[in-house]
């Protein structure tokens, strides 16, 4: 799972009060929550462990966040698992992440399927992704394709700019005339046009940036930045982010 290297102060301020689903369930809930799972490397470094141990520890956070979304009835959740820029990392770490994501699917897809979660993947399926990983991805998609309780999209080999470039390439391939190019035409050629734009984006580890994540879709998303490193993230942090979301006024460029 992705995570940048810059240091950030430790802490769990937005979730220290251990909110429950009941604490936020009565307010307006986001339909789609997207998460930048950041801080795995720093979590490991602070414990004198290899960076790969941080990625492994992030699995529990991922599953608990999904459980929290299910508790609240949030129907869409997207996780930034591996970016197009993450290929620049040391080869050993990249190999680990490929194997880890493959084994994660094998270990968890049946569990997610039983909970009614549909699994999808957003990103480029290019030569850099091992064929065995692509097979596991396809198996997970096929197994869970009819589930509708919640759609979990893993952004894997994903970049927001790459997605827009790919959409423009489809426009050109489809022979769309310049005067016919509008937002609707581009959106219909994104990886998942049926997916609603995120209402809420949560980034962990105290970093305040988007890092090429869902650039088209988050034009009017509410952003929450949590100090907690991703392996320590739990559903009460998600609930705290939702409470923060509920306190905001969404005007979409207008006035209320």
C-alpha cells in the first residue's frame, strides 16, 4: 500500500474520542469515501522494522476501514493502493508490494464476498503488473461482481493524470469531434463512469496533498487530513472524518 517518506508527527487527533457508527449515523453520510493510505514506511521505521512490515500492518487498517464503511452503510469506498509513481521505489519493495497485493486478494476476497462487497480495480493493466496479479484481480472481480452492499475500488497502478490521458485517448479513438468534447464526454470514458464522485477524501499521516489521486473526480470533494499513520488507522478514525464532513457546508461554487 502506498505511503510517502516525509516525516509527520504521530497522532490520532481526529479519532482520539473513539467514535462509534451510532455517533454519526444520524447525520448526512457520504455516498463515496476515498482514502489515501499513507504512512506505512514511517510506521515501520519508527519501530526499527523494514518498510515492508509497514505495508503488511496496513492490511488490518484497510479491512477495519471497510468494516466501518459497512457499519455506516456507505456504498462506495476507494483505496489508493499503488500509484503509477510507486514504480520508482526500490525494486525489492515493488516486488513485495506486488506479492502482498496478490496474497491479500487470496486471503480476503472470500471474506469480502460474504459481506456483500464488490471488488473492482482502477488503473492501468500494463506490462509492469505481473500476470499472476492480474489473474487474482480478475478472479476477485468475477467472484464479487453481483454484490451491491458496498463497492470497494482498489486504485492499483493508478494515477489521476493517467486516467485523464486514457480518457482523452478513448475520445480520439472514438472519433469525437472537438465541438462535442465536454465534461460528459470525458467522464463517460473514465475508468468507472458509474462511480459517483467522492464526497469525502481522507488522507493519513499528516500530509496535506492529493498525490495524483482521482484528480477529475475530487473537484468538489471534502478533504480530511488525519495525523495517524495508516497502519494505526481504524474505523473510529473514519467515523471522525465523517463527523467532520457533516459539519461542513457544500456549496459547489454557489451560495446557501
